[in-house]
């Protein structure tokens, strides 16, 4: 198990930044999570009020303490205040150096590249600071926008997992994506080129 310590300074890529959660984020959380698209594709409950927001923040704080999650708020890089979304590294299998990334964006933040940059930022944190060697991402087959984010962030589509998880709308099929750390991906590519030369 690796001790999770979130960075003191935000992680920044262009106009997108990741920072730790604050108690003052409760009103913005409540406002963002009124969007039915968030609860449709994630485990965010509906209806959503201040008690749900406070419970969400408590689980975020607890996940750091118990080394079960690395949660960040997605915010604009220029001021770090407006809440654009949420992103977390979670479901760690430390013995395999593996984790999973999950995220959502507020409605007004979509279409500006924030999700792709946020996924890249948190995966870089996972590889460099937590020593992960693989990160998984799951997107519903009916959610092409999330699949596109995964592909733009460098993930490879690996499989379709039928009836993979329970949701309020049933048991959706999920597309499984995987991203390897640069140190793990490069040897694989060299091996593939070597094998190709051998076959020729």
C-alpha cells in the first residue's frame, strides 16, 4: 500500500486544474449535481442536496486517510474556485500497482477539454506519485462522450463488459479502457516491433 498525499499546489494543464476538496465546495456540489446526466452515468444520488454533498466530501476525506482514493476537484486554473467537476483515482489493487479513474463534469464545463486534461493530470499523478503501473477506466456503451475522453487521454479500448454494474436504469454494458504507465508501455512496444521483425 502507498501512502496517499495530495499535492499542496494544484495540478495544472492549460486552463484546467485539480485541487483538494474544500468544505466550501458544498453549495457548488449541490448546484452541479442537479444535472440528471451526472446521476445517469455515475453513482451520484438523485435527488441531491446539501446532506449528500457533505457526505460526499466526508468520503473523499476518509478515502485519503485510508489510502483507498485520491480525490480532486476539477477547477479553472486561473482562480481555482469555480467547481467544474470531480475526479478520483480509486479501487486500488496495490499488489498489482493498479487503480481506476472516475470523474464527472458540471454541465457548463463540458465541451472545453476539461475532462481530457483532468484525466491526463490525475493519471500522471497516479503513475509518478503513487507508483501505479496501470489505470482502468470504464464508460457505458451508451455514453460515447466519456469513451471519447478516454481515447483522447491515451487509454486503449480493451473489451465490452456485459451487464457490468448496477445503476438506477438497470445493468449497463461498459467499455473497459486501460492505460499503462510510460515505463510499462514502452517495453511492450519494443517487444511488438521485435516480434514483427522476427516474423518477417
